[in-house]
């Protein structure tokens, strides 16, 4: 005798499939473990991060626009190098002084002054280009002032990351700041090249000025917390005591000293090849500002990809030869597609 299975009741039909419940719970659990953008939930840090993204874009746009401008009006590789040097020298001259000032001054006011000054310099240079009155010395002077502003702006932002994100979210906030800088390096040059090709050099500088003013609006809205006890103690030290204390710490800590030396080598002997990009774009690859921007963006994307690869490999030192070989192959490349592929492969 056969038996029939009972028909399901209405209550049984209305119940949710247990496997679906399990899948939903698993997905919610996975999402709860993803903390990539946790720091952006903090309002004041979110405003600081937006300003970081904005000013980083402006700085990379200035790098390509300034190089294109000086090479366009002089056709001199020497003056191209001098213009880049005038923008970079203040970072070495005033970096330590700027860090000591950031420890004891109004950090928000220092950031606002730096951004407004940068916007004003961009407006001046854009107007000089638009009225056809720009001279090489204008590029040199504004470049030196832009580098000085950047030297005083960078340490202030680093201190504010710690103040606004807090110890709990500090590592996440620093990672997001790094992501903003690397993303700007990938997008900024291509955007600047497009603006130069379609509007002109003045258009790129007017857009940069607007970006720094927008960053200033975000900075004004930030609420800066009171200084910590340690920060207040440092602020009571004299300038000379802070600077000598920093040198003494580096001299006593071999790990920090080694890292500074390793970082200084590539910055002084390796990275300056990017300042020569207008020569490669115009004289070697027979292109213009747009091609120059794409080349720099390719290297920016390569750096972003390289950072992700290095973060996944226990021994990052094994990737060191990549930059040396990439720069070597780029120097002898005569084709745009090959140069871009080399750029993508250079972390």
C-alpha cells in the first residue's frame, strides 16, 4: 500500500528557505568584515580626505602643465629641468621647519593659508598665459612658491589624519590617504593633458585654482579637536629643540635612518625622469600635452598596481629591479603603445 506525502500547508509555504537565510547571513557577515572605508564615516576626516584628493589632483596637474609650459616657450631641456628643480627644492629646504611649525601652530589655519596661496598662484599664472605675457621667470618663481606651499601643507595634513581619525582608525585612514594620492597620480596627468589639448594651459591652471578653493571650503568646515597631552608638550618646545630632536632621533634609530636613505636614492636619482616627460612626448614620440598626460598616468596606474602587489608579497625587496629595468626600457622606447605598457609595469 502506497502512502502519499501530505500537501504542504499554507504556513509551510510562507516560510523562508533556510538555505536563503544562511546565504544572506553569510553575505552580511562578509560585508561586516570589510572595513576599507571605515574612516570616511568620520565627518571631519571625510572632509580632510576630500581635500587631500582634491589637492593631490591639483599638484599632479600642475606637474604636467608646468613642464609642458616651460618646454613650449623655451624648447630647452635645461630650463625644463630647472623648472622642476625650483618646484622641488623647497621640499628639502623647508620640510623640517614646516613639520616643526605644524606641531605648534593652528593646523587648520596653516592648511587654509597654503591652499588659498596655491589657488592664487594658479590664477596668476593662468592669467599670464591667457594674456600671452608669461615668461620663463614666471614659471620659476611660481614653481618655487608652489613647492614652498606644498612643503608646509604636507606635514599639516599628516598630523590632522591622526587628530581626526583617532588611534582606532589611524591605519585605515593612512591607507585611504595613500589611495587618494596614488589615484590622483593616475588620473591627474591625463586630465591635465586633456584640458591643455582642448582649452589650453590657462584652462588647466584655472581648473587647478578652482580645485584648491574647493578644498579650502571643505577645510573650513572641519572641527579640529583639542591637542593631545603629547602634542601639547611638543608645542611648548622651541623650534630649535624640535628640529635638533628630530635629527637626534634619526641618528639614534638605525631603521629610520636606513629607510630615509633608501627613500632618498630613488627620489633623487630615479623619479626625476618623469620631469623630462615633455621631451619624450614631443621630440621622441611626436605627440603633445595629451600624450604626455597619458604617459604619466600610465606610470601612476603602474605604481598603484605595484603597491597592491607589494602588499601581497612578504618580501617586497624582490620587486626592486622592476623600476630599474622599466626606466631603462622606457629610455629607449620609440613607440607610444610600448612606452605605456612599460609605464603600467613600473611600480
